[in-house]
C-alpha cells in the first residue's frame, strides 16, 4: 500500500445488502453488512481516491473524508444509481450482495394472513455488474465479488467472463471467520490467467490487497 497511489481515481463501490419490499412493513433481504465494502471505501480514500459508495441498508456507515455515501434500498435503486455514475468513474468495485429477485408486486397495504400456504411471485433483478461490464470503456477497471458455497473457482471464472470483469474476488462463507458479518476475510483474486490466494486477515488488510492489485494491473489512468 503506497500513500496516495490512487490519487485522481474516482472509484464506484457497491456494498451491503439490497432489500426487496413485499408490502409497507416486510421485505426480502440477506445477511450482508457492507463491512467489506466500507473497508474498501476507507482504504481507497486513504490512498487518495474519490469514492462514491452506493450502500444498501445496514447499521454500518463511514464518515471518512473522500467518500460520498449514497444510501439505496432495493436492487433497482442501486442499479439506477450505479448506471448513472459509472461513466464518470475510473474504476468499479462491486461488493454488494444484490438480490437476484424481487417481489413482482409491492402491496400497497400490509398483506393479511390467510388460511393455508402463501405464494409470492418473484421476478429477476437486473445485474449491475453485467451492465457496467457491458458499457465499460477501455480505461475502466471493474472488480466483482463471488461468494460461493461450492465449485468456487469454476463459478468465479464463469462470472468473470460473463460479466466482463477484470478481476473477481472469491470468498467462501464456509471458511471460518470469512465473509458475511465477520471482521476478517480470506480471498482469492482471479483473472483470466491466474489465481492468487491470500491468508485470512482483517477486512481492511484484505481491502489493501485488492487495491494493490488494482494499482499493479492499472498503474496509470
Ligand atoms: O452472480 P453473482 O450474484 O454471484 O455475482 C456476484 C457479483 O455480481 C458481485 O460483484 C455482485 O456485487 C454483482 N452483482 C450485481 N448485480 C446483481 C447481482 C450481482 O452487481 N444483480
């Protein structure tokens, strides 16, 4: 980690969960806390980057200088905010745990319980990573995350290619102390040619490892 080696970069970061409303009081969500993404935002800002942090609902936040936080709720909110800001950014790091599906309809009134089972129809959310990858210009570097419970490397490589990412960070929820909600994480960095494995370490140190790789792959703008 070099002091200010990210000066002049504008980094778009997505972090945290998305919540998909069912009615005025209920939603579908996931266990992401945004901790890894906030660590990345703070590490990048400390190295001189201007960071736009699109943050899903979480109890965590950051007050660090150099970070503009935009609070979003649903996958669609995050998608629109990301698509709007991507053209102004030099790099993107997508760690949000974006819901793949949302309820087809958001009920205006609280859904009443009824006799027997209940069905909720879900529709697919747009893939933010895929859209940013598709519209990426030559200078833009795009990093995605993969959280896999099985066939990690194979699935991560498949995502790298399908979403046109430059790098993918693979973390396994099966590793003790890694991923959702933990203070530490253990990652592998995967690109088209190689896999680099790292030790279990605090998320801020993991963030610096990821940023070191960004600088190594794209030393100048
Ligand atoms: O396909 P999967 O959800 O496993 O891909 C994970 C990567 O794609 C992460 O970087 C995540 O932030 C991103 N993603 C996204 N929009 C979605 C789904 C995933 O940006 N709708």
